[in-house]
C-alpha cells in the first residue's frame, strides 16, 4: 500500500488518475463518506502492491533492498536515483512491487516458497479467479513477505453491539478481552454480560481472554487491590472464582489489568502474578498483564511504581504495554499515542521483557479539546472518521507532528470557540507498524473496539499476517 497526503486543489479523481487506480476502489478502501470533499493534509491509502519506505539514519540502499527482497537497481530506477550511496534520512522511497514470470512446471506453492510469501497472498495480489489460468509465461506480482504477529484488543460494549464489533474486526484479531470483570475486596467478581462477545470471537477464530481489573470509571480501586494483595486467603478465593468463570465461559486465558496500585504493593502484586500463573498454567491457560508506559525501572508516579516490568517479563506469558493516553481526556491537548514516547517505552521494555512477550498498543479513537484548555475539562472522544469529517466541515488544514508522528488540527465552531483535535491516520498507523517491525516484538494491542478506523485494518493486513491460535 502507498499513502498519499492531499495537497491544495487536489480532487479524488485526480489522485485516482495519478496512481492509475479505480476511483470506486479508492473510495471504498478509505471508506470515504463524501468523495467530493477532501481536506488539505488528509492521508489516503492507495491500493498498491508497492510500498513506501522512509529512510532511517544509517540505512543503506542495499540494506533497504534486502529488507524488501527487491534489487538495488529497481529501487534506484523507481526513485530516479543516480548514486546508490547517497540517500538522506527522512527521504521517502518508492519500493516497486516484485514480479515473477511463471516457468514451465512451476506451481504457485513453489513460487510462494521461493519468495517467502503464501499462495493466498499471491492469489489476492493478482486477483486470480481460476488457478488453471496461471500458466507458463504468466507475469505475477509477488507481494512482500509479512511478519506474523499477535493482535490483541479490548471490547467495552457488551451484548450484540460488542459482538458485531468483534465480528467486523475478527479476521484481524488473535485475542480479545471483554472489559472487564471488576475484582471486589472480598475476592468476588462483579458479573459481566459477555456471552455474545465470546460467541462472536469463537465464530471468527479469535481467542476470548478473561480480563480482571481493580478499578471502575468512578473508583480508582487502589484500596480494593491492596486488600486482595495483602491476603493469600483472598487471593486463593479470587483465583478459584477466576478459574470457575474461565471454565464456565470457555475463556482461553486471563488478562490482569490492575492499575492505580499503591507503590508499596509492588512486591505483593508480583507475588500475586506468580500465584495466578502457577494456578492458571495447571489447567493450560495463559496469563497476560497490562502495564503503564514506563521508560525506566526507577520511574516514579502513582501509575508506574507498582508495575515491575522485569517481574512481569519473567512471570507472565504476554505483557500488554499501554502506550497510549498521553493525550488524556482530562489533560491538555496532545497526541494520544505519540511515537517518540512509545519508542522510549519500547527502548526500556526490551531490556527487561523478552520481545516475544511484548505487545505495543495504541488507541482507536480521536479527541477534541476546547481551547484554551482548563485543567480537568474533559475532551470529547470519537472515531477517526468523525475527526476527518470535522476537518472537512470546518474547512481547516490537517497538520502532522513529525516528532509524535500524529495528525492534528484546530478549528473554530459555530459559537466562536476554538478546538484542537488529535487523531490517527494512515501515516501514524504505518509509523507504529514500522516500530513493531523494528523492535521485533510479539505484536500489537488496541484500546478499544467500537471506534471505526478503516485505514488501520487495511494497513494492518497489508503489513502483517495475524496469528490465529486454536
């Protein structure tokens, strides 16, 4: 896939013509509600077997060619380069699609194996309807190889609404957790109407994972957690309730999302995690945790100190890094999942947590803050489609923060009030996917389903093969 950023005066017809693609397909892949109204700075996905690569410091053209399985000459020709030794950091290179001419006796399976891809990917890249029509001399587009990753998401809408969301995204998910079973201070669990979501997950081949938390929207849950963590008797009771729920609902694992813990509960929390893993592993279930975004073991603060990255990395099977919410709904306007901050967290995480246990996550929603910001004033939260529609409605220009790798804009509403909106688009999602590849981690996490972001799912499946587990 390619990404095109709309410039002044451009129309969708012109963009489709420039890339030689069908207008209707361009509308469909971006799910544009109004194809006649674009906004300057809007990012569009261009369906293509080619790729774009932003040159990093220290990269060579040979290294980039090796990464994509392309030749140096083909990249030089596609980008009109005259000197293979001169490529500047930040330059965006066009990586042309690989091609292969079928030889006598060759099968698609052999071709796929030779290029490190799959038969299905070749079929999709070439829109093959009949395998018997692939004969000697046929020129095939060979899609780039894809890393295999886990994709994990939380679901907050229960009942059929949540089930519909899981069915819609299910092909792109490995695991999902209904959010959430709240732990009470007596070791009991607050009930959750999750049956429809679990059934939808199973139908789509997505592993349902039970999630427990200590907090609610109106209660930090610090005291309840402290009570549980201080008593092995309460922990045993809680674990028995968890196992009973897992067996009754046919979950496949447990996600422990304890937040707002007192710093003094750090060791007790580690010990509880070990007890939980010992108990759950007995019955063949896996255990994951969600942790605040830390950049060092010494990081202070109410959200961070009780989350011991090294201990989690040693004890549990999967660690979900909550690398989002810098742009907090009650805080000042800023990128919600800024890439520079996410990178800092990953830099630390990979030193103490095995890479094959790490999920890096980002949000699936946008936010709109009133200006000037007043501390405690809540931003409005909505989906990425709405973010673009507001930019169109108020005829503003979408800007892009290069450090945060995030789009944003300002506008003035009908009452004369100023607003600032931060969201995600194809560029920012691609930047995050590149980070996953760069660090070679287990995969991606999302908070949370229920906010349409069609570009994300198109790019995700273009870049990765989502692992499905039985």
